[in-house]
C-alpha cells in the first residue's frame, strides 16, 4: 500500500523560514510526479505546483511562483515544500499528492497545518 | 489561471441523486479529457473518486459517475447515502506549463 506521510504541524512567525516534507512508502518507484496543494482555513483546494520523478522539472501555479520552492530527495523518497519568508497569509493546511496519470492524484498525505503569526 | 466554477452547495435526500457541475474554459475542461473529482470529509485529505472524466478508481462505488460536455464537467452521485455528505472538488489539466486547476468546491448535504 502506498503511503505519503507528511511532517507535523508547524508554528512560525512572519518572516521566518520553513521546510515541510512528504515521505513516500510502499510503491516508491521514482516514476511519479508529486504535487503540493494548499487549503486555507475553511476554503477550497489550490494547486501549487509539481515536481518530476527525476527532480529535473518543477512547475508552479503562477500564483505561487517565487513564493515557495518545491524540491525532492529521491534517495529517501521525500518531497519538500519550503518558504524563505513566511507571511500570515501562508497559514493553511498543505497536502502532498501523487500524480498517476495526467490529472489523477491517487494518494494524498495527511496534511501539514502551518500557522504563521504576525 | 482561474479556479473552475462549481455551485457552493447541493443537496438531496437519501436514495436520490445529485449532480454537481464544474465549468472551466476551452483551455482546460473544454480542451482536455483529464477532469478528476475529489471527495473531502471534514478534517480529512481529499480522495480521488473520478479521473479522466468518467473513470472510477478501484474501490469507488459505481454510484459515482462523471461526464463532460463542452467546457462543463459533471459529477453525479446516485443513491445518496449519509456518508456521501462531504465537499467535492473538480480538477482539470490546464496544459500550458504542465499546470492543473481545482474547482471552487461544492458542499453536498444529504437530507
């Protein structure tokens, strides 16, 4: 069974940096793209970006370009989402998800709640 | 890249059917047959229930079905059950730069 296990909840202040993780277990073959999705409190899902199986290709939703960085260390089956300078508006739950076909995210992490205080 | 448009809410009695629409543009929903639907219960991660417009992953009941016409995709839940009460999101491949987009979400209430 495939599992995506995300790092725990994080509390930071505005201006601080943060890197959250998403570790895959089970079918950890390196052929899958991994995406990150934001869900602000009480709001809908927003597609942030995606990273290729070999880490050579990263694509971002224009709304998030320059605001976050997606990376991965395939040797440990882990993808990352990081901020260099958090804002209060970054407060949200962030999900990682595995892309199987063109647009089917079949396995999701449990979510990481990021709380940023001003 | 704008979110796909869904009605905020939909409802139906147990055993009845409910259909949720998802309207995009000729650059996403209208162009690609890569529309997927996700079910999300409160406090839980989304779950894939439909992909490639009308395909169901293994384990998803056949009460869930999808379709598409022009720039609008639809999800129909037949034989509504209490556990179907959840938020539903559509998503489309948006081509250009390997992007995807989600819908605004629909809260389904089972009466």
